[in-house]
C-alpha cells in the first residue's frame, strides 16, 4: 500500500496508535450508470476508490488524484454526498480514524485498470449488481446515488460504525 510520507513520519513516532486522518471517497458514475470499484490489495474487499488528503491539498483535488493514481480514470467531482468518521485497523496493526468526505463523481475519460499497488482489480458495476462491499462503501454509494438536491448525509453520532 502506498503510504503518504507524512504518515510514515508520524508512524515512526506513534507506532500503531490511532491517527486521525482526513480522507475522500469517490462514487464514480459513467455514462451507462455503472459505478467504478476497486478490490483492495490489503483486505481483498471491493470498495469505492478512497484515499488520504495530503498536506496542502484540497479534498476535491485529492479525490481526482486518488482515482487517477489507483485506476487510470479521470473524474470530475459533482457534489459532496456524505461526511462521516470511521475507524479502520490495517492488517499490520496500524489504527486510523478517517474523517471521510464522500463525493459523487462524473467519469471524464480513461480505461479502468489496476494502476498502482493499492488494488488487485478494478471494474465497472451496475448499481443493482455490485459485488459485496463493506459498510462504509454501502453508505457512501447510497448517498452519492440519492437524487440531485438531496442534502449531504452525515453520521449523527458514533454508532454509525460502532
């Protein structure tokens, strides 16, 4: 997995202890209405394309960068659809609490492919024929596919991922 340099420096100081990290997730919709998903290299699960916002980077900028780095696809963020905090423990024991901003995105161009070491597969899926995805992806997808004009969803309390 590609770990931002500033997170590597923090990990040297805190080891596996909890880090609070800003992150973004993309629900990319193509002209056929299909969604772009990646099968994660670290846990083998299908999910939306996500990543950490790096220092001096805006969330939308990070989103465009992450989707292109991981899949070779170029996207345009359309709207913020969800905001939530979620815990995650990586297989190596690193603990994180992500403050995640979910975006609905429009496909611009590119051919979806595994483009780095974070995924073992990528693909387009009809919303009614998705592979099994984790709870975070389920929430992010549902909110991004809500009708235009729907208010941004947010977790009201910590029970969303308790």
